[in-house]
């Protein structure tokens, strides 16, 4: 079943001329959602949709009373100070609003003059989290990451026996998730050197980023009601780029037997825009499982998942040190990867998470896990790039890094492109490491 | 420093005569908070305080305009549909409201007639969760539980090297936490028998309870601001009894390397009343660390924590099977324990959790971890009582259990008592296992 509709047509152009630039992250085929306000003010945050270098203020758009039916219901919800209500409405409403926005922004749209009054330049805004994230779960879907990290922790047994059967995940902390621009102090904690008799306390020495996608749940499910894989994507509102910061030395000492804790919950940063699942329809791709690997259990298997369960979302990571900033050096790209390498699909994550009856709420978030690709250059963390801290990578100004240093700014981007369809961008998530307090 | 004040005086009696019964959970020295409404109605939930077999409706009390100053501010907040605002006000406001309520409920109080109009019988009410639990973290503070469970999973290495240094904890799921009375279907999922080549899918065969305390955070901290141990308890609003249901067979297969996930997030159940930290002042007790064990690191150490960091809260577990209910058999008590056995104190949990800068929000909850005591009879789970499922326990009607069966009702209680002080009860948390869907 094709998920492509008229909103994906590459020939659509917008009367917002900046949206028609082929390099733009936010063409009329994208239409991602965020929560914003005018920069430096104490205005209330409200929903917005990106178009070119502009944002539509959904509160103002709602006041114009142009949309009707499901699109109007959806618009009113999306104009609130968090997107949770809108996300909870479900696919029918999300699609209705997308179609209405697409029509209203097309070249020749009748309401152009009125809608122009709702636009604000992206350079003039600031963001909050797009929604209240009740629960956050981090998955571990890149087998390349799992194998590389596993071989550092357990050289003789890098990939555990459950990996190819279970979409491994664990619960994360919601309170410390913030939006791009977040700064945080280098975490302190207990670590134990391999040759030390006892642990010591101090600032993390192996601070790392993790290149992930954030996956936002839309409509929830009641406790006890598993979500079948055929229905899983109806619960997935959209995606962002997600930096799941990690303190590797804290993790190594604390994580047995109950998993990562203080190594993870000091900060996690999302990109501001949620690119909807519908916008990504052209970038769906088939999902296969190597014939030598176990095939998924029945509850994780469907024809649609095989046919188009994967998403070809490209991602990269750049680092700009404090010295680079002061000397005017551009950030250095240190790796690039794609979500299409994921060993498990989004639908499989959703279905597995709920198969025991666990309930989702609108706005809950799943992390994809670090999206490392098959080659070393596609590694999604410094732990992998530096081979466990043993090799330094060299930045464009000659500085070297095995792990992050104070003042380092990490920038992650996501985008989709292929012939015959408009390029879809996620924008970026960036954040700077401050010295330990 | 003594934390005892006039509200703890054993000689106080209330004009609500049921509160003066020595066996009562809710004497005037307790005054716990919940969210309630009249049973079977769609009234809005609002804050309430237990006194004897009655509840004070805080909305009605607020309308009487009897309290002033901090007590009035606190009362208005506590009458909302969740306790989060009240919990976020901090110790000064919690204490002011407690003192005002204590005075207003004492025998001879001037406002007795007016306040009588705000009472409703506990038999006529139903509860919601007392607050919005943003994040839930489960600790693992009973060394007896950790050793017993560890010896089942890792006979040669039951207690991992980090246990005596790190208050081990992991993030849990908030969405599936509900209040006493919760029912849930036996979870389904992947398990792998030790002698099987591949995993299989089906209903959990080793369903268990965990006897825990829930610890509610009050005032939060900003991201990046660690909470010093001297200040930790100012952030702790109160306690409940908490059943952290566990699917042992799911856990054994899924938990490596990132910790328990679907084995835990299908349901967790709290008792409705939050007993405040202040109410528990008479039951504070000294905390010691065996001299042969590592002493806590500096950030986890304080004189006050040594002197009165522990809480002597007694707890027990009863089971009533479906057959017992139909035959009129009372529940069988299967174990009893105390929180005083905890290897780490609440203050140490709070300080450790935030030492890396992690932020708490009002209403966040910590689980104490299963509170098994030093003897087999004090085990806080069936996994321990049945020695990994190898021995069945016999209930009072002759039925036997190694793990829970469909229809089993599990009842947990908490209470404090000692000479010279009023008995303080937590009430109970109970919940029934339904068949897999």
C-alpha cells in the first residue's frame, strides 16, 4: 500500500519563496511541528509549523478561522502550549491538518494574504520542548553499535544471545530532556579504574554523545491493550534528531545488574521540529533480516513491515570546540550514518514495548539507540570512533578528541533525499558541554 | 537535632473519635494526603486528609477560610486535582498545613462544627493517583534481596562489586503506575527456558510481587544542581507502600545488558495515602554501615544521616487466592519486613540520584527496591520465598504457590509503632492478577 499522497508531490511549490530552495530543510512537502515563541520574550509558547525560513503561528492561524472539520479540530489542538492534545487525536486529524496546511501554502492559494500575517521568521524565535514527554524509552536498534560497544565491554561475547530476538530497550529519564540549545555541566560521579581497588569520585572523563532519532508517540493505548504490528504506525506521530549524552566511565561502574542510570540522566537533547511520519512516506524502504539470522517472532512480523517498515533517514554529527569557535573554524563533521541500518523497525519497537500490556501516552518518546552504520566512519558515538578511547580523532583545526572536552559544541542533523521527491530536513540539535560545577 | 514537634505528641486526641482507636492507621499524629472523590461518581478528584475512618475534603475546608498564611497557601494547593503543586511548595508549607490541621482536629478545637461539614466516610470514597508521577526510579537498597536474587542468577557471584559503593537504581515506567485496586492482565512476552535453543512467546509463568516503599519527591531541583545530603530530606514529601510487580521469566531473558524492561512496565501499584516525612519523625532511627564494609563516599555521608537517616517502617504481604475469596478464607500473610534493613537511606538515594546534575520534579517517585530482611521469612518477593521457584509456600487453605496465579489478590501494608508514640499506618495497596488477554 502506497503511503504517498498529494502532499508529497515534488512539483508543489509554496508562495513562501524560501521553501522552494532545493537545499531547504522545510519545503512544503515537510511541514514539521514545534513549540515556539518570539526570542527573548516571555510570550506563551504555542504550536508552529516550519515553511522555508518562516514559521506559521498556529494560534494566529486558528484565529483566522480558515480551516474546517477535522483540520480545524487539529489546528485548535496544535496551537496549544504543548502538542500533546494534537498528538493524541490520531492519524485522521494529523493528516487532515497536513493537507489543509499544504493547500493553504501552495502557490496560488486564495488565503495567501491572510496567512502571511501569521508568519514569523525562524531567526526571530526560540523553542521549548514540543510536548510534555511523560515517559522516555531508549532502544538499542543498531547491531553495529551493539556489537562495537559490546566488544569493548565483553571482548569474548560482544553480542548477547537475546539481541537478535528482542528489540532491547530500557527506560530513560524524562525530566532532563530539553530542546536544542541545552547546555549542561559535565556530570560528576563514581568511577572505578580497571586497576584500582576502590572507586573514586569526580568529573566524568569519558563524556560522549549518541546519535539517535527520537520517535514521538501520538495516540496512546490503554493499559493491557497490546498494539499489533499492523496498527503500530498509527500510534507514531513523528521523529526528531536526538542526542542521548552518555558518561561512559560512570556507566561502566554502575550499570550492572540493572542498566545505565546516572550515566544517562544528566541531559538528553532533542531537535525542536517534529517531522511527521506522514511527511517521511517517500523515504520508507524495505526491511529485511539476514537469512542466517533468526527471523522475527510472529508478533514482530508483518508484510507491511517487510515491504516498507524501514526509514532512510540520513544523519550526521559535527563537533566545534571552544577554540574553533574563537578562531572562526567551522564545525568538523566526524561521522555520518542512516537509520535504514536499524536492526529493528519503529513498528517493531512499538509492538514489542506494548506486547506485555504497557501503555503509551501521547508525547511519550522512544530513542532509536545510537545509529551506527556498518563502517567505522558511520559510528554514532566517540566511544566507537576512538575505539574505546584508544585512538584520537583529529578535527579540522588540528585539535584531537577521544571524548568530549568542556566547551565542545555537538551538532547533529537529519535529512532525507532521493530522486523524484523533495528533500526533507529535520533541522539540527546542538548543545554545549560546560565545565563540571 | 530532634525532628519531633507538638504534632507527634501521643497525648493528642481528636474530636473525630475513630481516630483515637489505638489500632487505627490514621490517628491525629498521622494526617496523610490522597486524591479522592465520592465512590462511583464522576466528581473531580481533590485533595483529602485521612483522620480515623473519615477524610477531610480539602476543597470544602479551603472554602471555610479558617487557615491563614502559609497554611492557607498550602491548603489551597493541596485541594487541587493532583498534589503536585502542594508537593512543590516545600517543607515550610507542608509543616504549616500539618500544624494547622493538627490544631483544627484536636479535641476542643473551636472550629469543630464547621470542619465536621467537610468530612466524608472513607468507606464512601475512591482514589486516583495522588499526583502526576513524571519520572519513577527504582532503587535496589536491600542487600538481602540483592544477594538472594543475585545468587539465583549468578550463584558464583551473587553481589556485584559496585553494590556496596553505589546506591544501585534504574529508571522505571510512570504510565503504568496506578493506585490500589488496580487490576492487570498477566503479561505476555518472550522467555527462554535454560535448556531451549530458541525463545518462545506466551503468558508469563513466573509472575511475582515486590514489597517496596514508594518515596515521593516534593520540591524539585534545577538541572545541574546536585542536592547535598544535608539538604536531601527537604526534598522528600512522603511515603507510600508500593507493589512493583515483576515478570521473572521475561526479565531473565531480556535484562542483559540494559536492565529490566517489559518485566516491569506492565503495572506498578501504590497505596493511596502519602504519609509525610514529618509524620514519620518518631520512627527515625540510626543508620550504620558494618565496619567490614566500605564506608560511604563523602558525598553520601553526614552526621544526621548516621544519627537518624533510617526509618523503621514495618511492612507485610498477604495473598488471597480466588478460591480463598469464594470460600470466605482470609488472606494469608506470607512475609513481614522492615525498611530499617535498607543498606542505603532515603537521603543517600536522593543525593546519589542528583549528584550528576539530574533534576527532580515535584511528584517524582523513587521505589526503595524490594525490602527483604535478613531472614528467609522476611523475603519481599515470591522469587525469594520459593527459592527461585523450587519450593512452594502453603497458604492457609492448603493451596500452594511458587509464583502468582490468575485471580490472586496481593495485599501489602505498612505501619510504624513503638512505645511512647502513636501508631502510624500507611493503609494498604492491593491488586488482583487477571488472566492473560
